């Protein structure tokens, strides 16, 4: 059973994935919240360095009063 699950996990890891990033427009980053900006950048760097593959696709959406698709899924 464990071998079968490991095989399924390996297959999943090799498949292309679609990632959609959501940005909350209601959060304002000011000089006082500079640390938040740094945390966001470090998080994105970690995601791209460890999880995003060349075969994956990305999209970006924002939300606040309204939801907007900033761009459709694009290949990296």
C-alpha cells in the first residue's frame, strides 16, 4: 500500500501544475509595514525556488471590493 501511494505521489510531482496567486488589494503596504513586504518577497522566492517548475503555469488575481483576473494562466 505504501509503495502504491509513493508511486502516485511521484506521478503527481512530475505533472504540470496551475498556480493562481491571490492579492488582497485592501491591505496597504506603508513604510510601517515594510517587514510585510519583505515577508511576501521571501515567500514568493521560496515558492519559485522550490515548487514552481518550467512546465507549470501561473495566473494572478486580485480581490478587495471586486475580484479581478490580472492575467490568464501563462506558461513560465
